[in-house]
C-alpha cells in the first residue's frame, strides 16, 4: 500500500486530455511538500516530468502540466500522443516517515 | 550533464548481502547541495525509495528497510554504494541510483536487475 494513492490505469484517444490524480495526507502533500512526477517508458528508468508541483524541466513539452490543491495533486496531459503511453509516478516527502514516498503508479494507455 | 551508472552482482543468494555501486560522471559528487539516492522496483510493481546520502556522510533510510541498509560514499572515486543485508526473494528488483535535490530525483541511472535466488 503506497503512501500516495494513484489510479492504476487511465486511457485516452490521441489528441484528448487525460488527468492522473495523486492523493496524499496531512503529513506529505497536505503539509506543503512539493509533488513531483515521473514518466517511465517501458523498459527504461523513470524520467523527471514535473517538479515542484507544476514546473517542467527543460525539454518536457508543455502538453504536460501539474497542479496541487490540499492533500492532492494532478498531472494533466493534453494533445495525447502514442508516445505518451507509459507509467506515471507521483512523489513527495512524508514528514512522519522522514522519507521520500512514491505513488503506486498509473499506466496510461493511448487508445 | 550528470550521468549515473549502477554496477554489481546480478545474482545474490538468500540471506547474503546485496552490494551495488553507483558511479557518477559529468560532475563531482561533492559539488552542489545534493543527496545521492537508491530506489528499487520489483518487476511489474512501483518505485520504492531505499535511502540517500549526502557527501558529508549523513544518511536517511526508508524505515521499512533501515535495519538492513547501509549507504556509503567515496568522494575520491565519485561513487556511492548500497549494501542490503539478509536478502530474500522479496528483494529481487531493478535497483536505480539517482541524484536528489530540491525534493526530487532529477537524474537516474539506467538500473540494474538483482535477483535473489539460490
């Protein structure tokens, strides 16, 4: 059971918009700690996609955006493309565990 | 551009100690305000943070693994290492090393599969 909760899967057709939620608690996201998102393509290492709730590293398309409210965060992907098919993970810090924590991951399928 | 590369045995016997090393290139492991971390991922499952080390030697570990984990750093070799003792089949996973700063992991190694089996 992950500290951060994500839906196991989401799907969308090319060109559509999808969102992936990440729900935490008062000891992590709700405590004000940043939420970060990673994209993991099949057979590869995770890649930083969004940091500090809503910031994109250089090279990440602006089709990817992040937001945070209360004890939850969301990753939105617009203009869905076949190459976006991957696993997505949220990550934050938990003060009660004194540990970095990940969500269980969400598999995005492009129909 | 920082690059990280994991190395170590791909097969470890149950009850023995898993040992991995991460070599950092493209920059000094001692520069900047960064931690150096280990993360693992069992096949078909999610990511699990193992722990991290600062170049001063200060460490933080996942409470669920703390009794079995040791992370160390060798700044002269630009490397940091992971030791996980008393391994079982549940420790079979792809192990990643990563650079940590600002609360997130911005550079990752390619990962190395470690199988625990007799």
